[in-house]
C-alpha cells in the first residue's frame, strides 16, 4: 500500500510503488482496486470534524505533525479509521426500497421529517448505524452532508447505438429510464446526454454548468450493461453538483501541481509515466469519485445484499483515505512551496 510519503518520495525522484501505477483512463472505466492510502494527513482533519468521535480519537488526530509525515501517520490513521466507523456505524443498512444513487435534502422525494429526526439523534449522540436503520439517512464524514439512497433497480438505457462509432444525442430522459431518480431530481431529465458505442473502453463524463452553458453528460460504452453502469456513475456526479456534495474530478487537474514539485526537486518533468501514475492515484481517492464508483458497485444488489451491506462496506476506499479534491490540491500547493 502506497502512503503519502511514497508519493512525495516519487516526486523527489524515488521509485513509485507498484500500486502507484495508473488505474486506467479514469472515470467509470477505472477498475476496482484495493484502497490506496495517499492522503493520511487529511485523516487528522477528518477526526477533528467528526462530532461523534470520542475525545481520545480527537486527541490522537491532533498529534499530526506536517514535518513528521511518517510518525504522524502511524498515530493518526488508526484514530481516523475509528472516527469514520464511529460516524458511519458498523450495523446493517436501512431497509429502504432499494439502494443505489445517493440523494440529499434537495431531492423532491427527500423525507425531511426523517432527516430532522436523524439530525436530532446525531446531536444527542445516538449511534449512527441505529439512526440509519430508523430514518434511512446517514452523514458523510468528508463533506458532512446527509444522504439517503435512491433505488437504482429500474435504471435502464432506453437505447444503445447499434454500431461502433455511432452516437445518439438527446435529453437524459429520452435515452435513460430512471423513474425514482427523475422524481427526486426532475431537473436532470432535460440535460443533454451524448451516448456513443465504442469498441472496448467504457467511460463517461459529467460537465457542470459553466459560463452560461447548461450541464451535460457523456457516456461511451461497448455494451448495454457497461453503458448502464457508467450512466449510474455520472448521474451521481450530477447529484453531487446539485446538492453540494464532495465533488468528483479528473487526473489532469493534479498534474500541474505534481509537475511543480518535480521541478523544485530537480526531477525530469518529461517523465510522463510518473506524472500520470501520481495523477491517477490522487484521482482514485477523491471522495466524489469513490461515491460514484460505489453507485456502480451497488447497482444490481439483491434486497438481502442491500440490507446486509451498507454503503460504508462497499466503497473501495475507506473514509480515512478519501479527501475533498480542493483540499488535496491545497495540500499539494503547500508541498510545492
């Protein structure tokens, strides 16, 4: 498992660890891997933010010393792990109608009365797993926002282009059937979707509103099943933008910062493979990307499996190894001074 100090060592010319190699092209095409620990220092801030964490965990997190990455990591990570589990709970998932995309308080179908109950219980120190069982709501320790699950069992692609290279363009609702989601977030129905049939790779993108241009989606996939999976991933990014959840990102946004550190440490910046490896490793642990991949993983869970495996158990990166993309970039900037 590569640690944050492994990454810094790589930036200074050391040999990247095996799991620091690229995970794929990015987005939904990225295969599931074992969790990769790349930002242990942020575990301290996680534990400090968590209101349900015992005092000894907060004290342990407070011992983080930015000048002693290795020693601080050994002290902070166990505390942050317990912090995340204390917040999210160790019990089973709430018996919702289904599991899949994660919605929030702005959803038209959000049960705000149950949300009030969940928040009241949290303020009184109730166990988070019991709160989720009773209300269907849980709080994410990275962005502190409350979530419930919207059933994905009826998510279907209405159309897939027949031949490689063919492209269909239309509204999301014209090409996708997802009644539960559209009830919760009707604004998603009218957004543009570009759907392309490819030969092998499945990937996609969500582009938020920018300079007067509305949000839109792209999905490229060789088969119906992979297209449906990618669509679920990208729709989660759309909800993240609406709700103000922790956002996703792209490997490319990390490259300038890694490159600057390399220059400062007299590492050849033309080492494209190293830059790409580091950027993809950073991208893999963005909280918004972990959440979107979790949607894909839970897409076709049976009712029993949904009940016995809450989202905290199916995500491919534990909470203490996730981070807000903006905080990661801020940390990289600080390392580049």
